[in-house]
């Protein structure tokens, strides 16, 4: 998937990560690490999202 689709996938993954963090299923450190990996995976994400 390219362009807009990847951005939507990234935003969805970030939303789910935030929910996991809020419900204390993951730590802040884990959130940061997973989000960094997601940014690598979802190539083409606009830097404006950060």
C-alpha cells in the first residue's frame, strides 16, 4: 500500500498503541519503541505527523 493508505495504517496503529498505554498494557518505553518500529514499517509517512 502506498501514500494515504500507509498514513491511515500508521495512524490506526498509533491510536491502538495509545489505548494500550492508557490501559497500562504497555509501558511508555514500549510505546516509544513500537512507534519507532511502526514509523520504519509504514514508509512514506509525512514528517508533518510528528
